[in-house]
C-alpha cells in the first residue's frame, strides 16, 4: 500500500519537463545578459536595474507561484476555475471603463506601484475554467450545445480583449481554446467545420484589409492593426495613393517595418550560429 502511494507521488513529478524548463530559463538569462551588457552605462548600472537580474527575479517569482499551484489539489483549482473566469471577464469589462490609456489602448489599471493588465489574468482563468468545463463524459462532449457553450467561453474574453484593443493577446485564446477542445475529445467533425469556417473568414478578412481599394467598404481596424498586417505581408503602403501622398506613405512604411529590418539584419549577419558572445550588432 505504502509502496503504491510512494510510486504515485514520484510519478507526479516530470523530471524531464523540469530539466527542460530550467535549461530554457538558463539560456534565457544568458541571452539577455549577452544582448544587454554591451555598453558602459549598462555595465555600470546597479544590479537591480540590470535586465538579466530582473529576468532572474521574475523567474523566481514564477517558480514560487508554480510551486504554490502544484501544492493545491487540482479538484480545488477546478472548482475555483469558473469563479476565476468570471472575475477575469469582470476585470476586462471594468478596464474598458476605468482603465489607464497608454499608446492609444485601455488595457491596464494603474495601481501606482505597478500596472495591472487583466488580460494576462483572464487568459489563465480561461484555461482553468475551460478545462473544468470540458472534463465531462465523451457522450456529453458530442452534444452541440456543450460545444457552443465552450466556444462562447472562448469568445467572450476574446471580444473584450479585442476592444481594448489588444489583438495579440486576444488571438492567443483562439488556438488555446481549439487545442483544448481537441484534447478533451470533442468530435472532429465539429472542429473541422469550425476551423474551415474560421479559415474562410480569415482569408476574407485579409483580402479586405490588404487589397480593398480606397473608398470601398472595409472592416473597421485600428491604424496600427492594419499597418501591422501590411508590414507582415509586405504590402505596399503607397498602393492607391496619389503621387503627392506616396512619399509620406513610403516613409511611414519604413518606420513601421523597422523591427522587421532589424530582425533580417540580425539573422543575415549572424547566420546559423550567431556572431558570438557579446558580439551582436543589433542589440542597442
């Protein structure tokens, strides 16, 4: 009996996963150190301001939080998952009304000593609540109503985060939710139809955002969202512009594609093995 309990407790620790996680964390600290400690001002800065030290601090906090979660019975987490989900949705609604506006987006609560971003909490709460909701017999997962309820749980925070606007954080929810539906055992025909529908809508969205001529009806997007799509797909900012506006459009395109150019320069100059420790020329 006791031998079985001991083997069960040992089996709960995935040593390979922990070793892989620690290895990635170590590499992360080394990369941050190599990329940031290249100037006299960075080297002479106090430790608490150096980015590699802050990276270690966040690692420690994350590991402590993970340890606390691991000590909590998963059934307790499941019971509180739905509560956390609705608290997250409530915070997402409140931040749209009372949040702090920065860079044209209302995503944070200013608590003076730090900025609280509810979307980060909402993503974790969604995973807990969705996992609890989908942990039901296979017969129930075949019920179309259960399937659409799960989709609704995914779309509610998605729409609220999109309204902030924060397209990047909102898009994280879609693949996460779909993978959870697949792993839970949702009938493949539901997922295939849903994925096909999303794919068709995505293609129509991109055609409208990238190729619709000026003056035609277009899906309402923030300027930065449309510009990111244009940069990603290499669209010409000056397409359809008058000769007088083409120079300004090309200048804007050059500004918005700065990070892309820096990434290409880094990969092009470093090659497969990189330029070496402290030798990166795109880090300043």
